[in-house]
C-alpha cells in the first residue's frame, strides 16, 4: 500500500488523481491533501478519503477547515510551510504535485531531498527551476516522473533506452481552440473562446497557455531539463486527434509513439504505478473509430509563443525562470480582463528580448528573477494600458 501526498487536490489534475486512487484503492492510500482555497471541494475530499494530513495553501481559509473538523484525528497545516511538511513527511511514499504556479517549487524540493518519488504535474517548477531540480534529484536519487501527457509519453517511449541514441523527440500539440482560426479570429478572441479547449479539460492557466501554444513552448523547456535533450533534437507537430501523445526517433530512423485515449487519468496512473501497469479507469482508444491520424507543422506566425520556449533555452541561465514568471502574470492579467489575448505573446517576447540572463544561477537567483518577472510584467501592462 503506497501512501500518497497530493498537492493541488481540488484542481483538475488533483481531482483526476483522486479518481485514479479510488479506482486503485487496494494499492494507494491518500495520506495527505493540499488545496489552496476551494474549501467546499476539499471538505468533500476529506470526508471521502480520510487523510491524516490536510494543508490549506491560502492561510486565510485555515480557520474554516479547523472549525469544520475540530475533533478529527487529522493534522491541519497551512501555507507553503505546510505543503513542504506534507511533501517531506516520512510516511509519504509518493508526492503528486498538481499545484499551479511557482508555489510548487519548495514542496517539490523537499520531496526530492528526501529521495521520494515525485509525480510532477506542476509545469512551472521544471520550466523555471529545472536546472537546479534535476541536479538535486540526481544527488538524492529521487525519481521525477512527469505527469504531462507529452512527457509521460516520452518517458514511456524511452524506457531504459540510452537517450544518446536519439535523433529527436517529437512533442505533439492538439492545436488548441484556434487550430483552424484566422489571424484576425485569434486577435479578437474572447476569454470564453480561449477557455473552450476542444480536447482537454484543464485549469484556466494551462488552458490559456494551450491557446497561445505557450504551453508547448514550456514543454520544450521541460523536455530539455527532464531528459537532458539538446534543443536541436526537440520538435513539435500539431496532431489534432491528440491520440499520439509524443514520439521518439532514433538514429537508425525507427520511431516509437505512445498512443492512448486523451485523458489525464492515464499519465497520472502511469506516474503513480511506474514501473508496473494495472487496469485503468479509462476506456482504451478505438483506432477504427478514430480513422485517421494527422500531423501538421506549427504556424509560428499565428502562434509565436512556441518559439519563446526555444529562445529562453538559447538565452540560458535565468531566462526560462523569467519566461515562466512573466507568463504566469500575463495569463492572470488576461483572465482578470486587464490584458488582451493577442497581446500576451507581444508582452512575453518584449520581456525576453530585453532581459539579460544570469549564467549558472543558484536556486535563490532563479527564485528572485522569476519573482521579478511577475512584478515587471504587471508594471509593464499597467504602463501600457495607461498610454
């Protein structure tokens, strides 16, 4: 019986993870749950899974949980410190980090330093701090199993094979809600149309990133850090059916692809049960019903954010942390109605062009530069809007 510490339990990935754990209840126990501020859903999860530890990320919400469960044999913690305590708890075997944003960094580090398995769905942690995290994981012999469907696919295709024999990896992109849209339709996109992804059901932040294809730019960065793959060996293709989640091509020209129903419960289960495999709650894909599989090059003119992932790696140092922080704030401002969708790539490109990265940064420098990027993006948009 594996004990799970789940960070970000009330979001889409966290909710899917609990479905997987409930399906495999003879193999997993929910030891701890962490959520930010969705107290009603967190209460439901507590009643169902009876965790030993609960963390409320938003400290202002802590009294609500404390009042609701005054006599429960359950430790209640708050804030990032509470998340770190759960992630590093000696009772926890696996930590699934599904928190959104840079808040996921310190708990991830805590789990890695304890040599735990980290099922990582917190994209920003690898994008911004990947150089340091991967070194820490190696030093502490901690496993990082990616939960992103694309990187899960690469992990499955590579297996124990030597990555030095790779010719390239191919990350696939569904194309998001604007796959067939004109440039004018993208420029005038409403928040509702941006959030209407045709394939995946995700949180708002990653859905917006999927619409700009910044999500795919981040996945390029993630692949670079997670698998140690040089930039020139990472390609992206649009694959509207979203059945092939990514591919690897070896030096001899042979390719391996991972195929499954587009459902996040599949890569979540893989990360939790690796290297074993068990029956899944997800129905297998029906290839005859799908009929055909299509692949297209990405139109960089309509989706310039993809190129920013490559640019950040080329600039090296703290550039990926700055891109992550800037995007986090830009998406927030868009969702708050303070920034137009079409201006997101312009703002991010401007910041990245102007920025002079710090080479071979420490963790503290990465944290400071990522924080600076969020603050600078907000000031830049405010100044721009007032003109």
